[in-house]
């Protein structure tokens, strides 16, 4: 069984801004996507380099969408060239308000290696800025940047630390 990467979209994959950050060395894909849950149209700005990195990492990690986009995550993924990934259905989690944290903690209890990338971990899920876990890594990108090169390096380092797993 592969280590799991819980991947959020907004603030992680989507840089969550009206314009692409100019200080990061990325080429951006920009498009509109309608959310089936609300019917609203959203602007997405996603770094092609991050998409390529996720695709590369999918050989090692089982990528799992952990996002309020729910099943729509695979529509977004298809539009940017990612294969289809499993997604966490928040309606099936006992803790609907903190469903992402509950998912992470359930995997932790099972001692499953896990990477969690989300832009609201500290504020919304009440994890401290620096917390250590066995076989787990939490990365919280800045909402208006998404995953930056430093985060990609942290993910590579985490992958390498698990290579004996």
C-alpha cells in the first residue's frame, strides 16, 4: 500500500488569487470551473510545474483529493492533465465540520504514512505551526501562492524519508 497524500485544491493547487503570483518561477494554467455543489463559477490559477510534480509523485503516493470540491476535483484534475484520484466524501465522515482533520487522524491511528497539504490546517483545524508526527507530514501553503518550490522540496524529502517503508 502506498503512502497517502491528502491534497486540497484551493490555496494548495489553485493559488487562490485573482492573478498569478509573479514571484514564483511557474507557468500558470488559468480557467473557469463551475462547482456542482453551489452552481457558482470559480476562477482557478494552477501552476503547470505543480501539476507535473503531482503527476510524478503519484508513482510513490496514492493521491487522494481532500477538498470541498469533492467529486468535482477529478473534473479539475482532468482539465489540467492529472489522472483520476480517489476523493474523500465529507458526507460520510462522522465529523462533518472537521472532516479533513478526522480523515488525517484516522489514517494516523492506523499508522499509515501520510502527507497532508491544506492552506487552512492551523487556522481551521487547530494544529500548531510546528507539530511532529511519525510517518506523517503536514504542509500549509500560503493561500495566495499555493504549493511553492520550497514545499515541493519538503515533499521530496518526506518521500525520501519513507522510501524504506
